[in-house]
C-alpha cells in the first residue's frame, strides 16, 4: 500500500508519537466511566460489590488500552480511523451508562457494548491494514479469534443472573487478560511476536499517563462536589484538604520522575513491545484502581469523618496501597533495579500496619485519611529527595 493511502501511524519523526485531539476527545467517554465505577463502588461497599466493580473496572481499562494499542499502530488523523473512534465512543457511552446496573437489568447492554468494541475494533483494524505486511493482518486475525471466544462468555453471562453472571464474566475477562501473555496463539495461525507489536513508545507512555490524569481528575471532582454539599466546619474543611493533598501526592508519586523516566526508557528501547505489554497494559490497571478506590475513600471521609465501617476502613487503606503497589511494580519493570523503590515498599508496609489498628476503631475516619495521605506524602518526598541526591552526588 502506498504511503499516501496507508492508514498506519508514522514512525521515527518528531510528531509520530503525538497524541491526537481525537484521542483526547475519545477519552472523555472514560471520564464518565471512571465516575460510574467510583459511584458504583460507593453504593455497594461490600465484598460482592467490590468484586463486581473490580471486574468492570478491569474491563473498562482493557477496552481502553486495546484501543490505545490500535491507535498506536493506526493514524487517528486519517479520516477512516477517526470515524472508527467516533463509533467506539458511542459504544463506550453505552458501556459506561450501564455500569451501575450491569449486574441487574443492564447486563446485556454492558456485555453487548463491550463485545462490540473489542470485536468491532479488531475487524476494523484487519480492514485498515489490508495491503500492509502479512504479519500485521495475522496479528489482528489472532486477536479477533480471542475476542470472539471471550465474547461468547460475555454475552452468555449477560443472559444469566447473580453469581452465574459474575462467574461467566470472570471467565470472559480471564480469557482476554491471558491472551497477550500467550501472544494470541491460535491453532493454524500460530502466535504473534513482540516484533509484530512494534509500538511508538512516546505515544503509549503519554496515553497511559493521560488515563491516570483522568482518574485523578475524577477524584478531585468527587472531592469538590461532595465538599460543596457539606456544612462548612473544621471537620469538613480538614477532610477536604486531606483529600486534595492525597491527590496531589499521588500525582507527585507517578508524574514527578517515574512517568518521565519510563517514558524515556520505552521511547529509546530496542524492545518497546515487551515493556508496553507488561508495564503499561497490565501494571497500570493497579495504579488506576488505586486512584478510583481513593476517590471513594475521600468521599467516605468527607461525609462521615467521625466513623467508618470495616468496608470503609479497608477502602481508605486499599486505595493508596493499590496505587503504591502499581507504581512500585511499574518503576521496578521500567528501571534497572534489583528491587522496587524502597520508599514505595516502606509506604506499603506502613499502610498494612495501620489496618489492624483502624479495624479496632482506634482512629476516626478523618484521622485515618490523614495518616494515609501522610504516608503518600512521605513516599513522594522520600523518592524525590533520594533521586535528587543520586543525581547531584559527585561522579554520578
């Protein structure tokens, strides 16, 4: 296919990894999705509710990250790709709108929209790479086979109820999660290779960083909207400041040095496909989950600063814990380290130490929120100072 007719994203130029405005427009759908997820978790703060929301959150992340992979290969500035993204936006809005009732009367809408996005996008990609090297077509054909297989379980689960729906959807999601690690192996078609997954590292790193910004932005929106409805007093103002400082600390942990270093590493890597698969496709879901759960925790602390249920206590601690775990693993994979950053490991340990004391009601929800935020600030300050010292030492 001639370069003028090719729908592939360019490689090697200064702007080849730039995120397009249409991609940012597409992301607005997922601002709504993240809001729906956090509200759903808040509405059903139980083990069953947490499992259901976790499954939907991973599904939302999965459909977004797969779309980011495709727009890493295909140029969203070309008209057919842009129109394809608009079609996915419509399906994404339907998916997002069904989240609160996905396990009741809107299961078929959730599953149908999800399968349409996964299967439809892959069929579109097969059409878009016609005339390109055969390995690209084969790659998408293998992906399509896995998406169709998982789609059977998504649709089948939507026709069931209760725990059977949850079990069926868990199988469907597991199929999708393991497929990249198996290189989408299909009998008769073989398996893909990391060479087939040649990604534009700048684009992938920026896309995932923008999703983290989406999640953090939703957290701030929840904080601001909740605070606006409260009576202004010392407790509500303290809870507000603690929530905002917590979001700032999470931004600092991810964006101050970690995201930029990882960005530079994948952009200059000889094997960007492997790093994009592990660090960005898989590990970022922990980071995003941590922000979403933290948003729920912030609202709990704002509304009930004096006391939290056991489920609320776990949410207040689990949000920062998931966030730090995701960052620790992300930085471990993307850097030449023997271990994850010590600051992150200490932060994870301190959060676990808080748990038994909190469950014994030794802290108010407000104090517990303050302690978890203090731990996030400690981790951010520790890492910043450690890296600054390492850079400024003579001979380094």
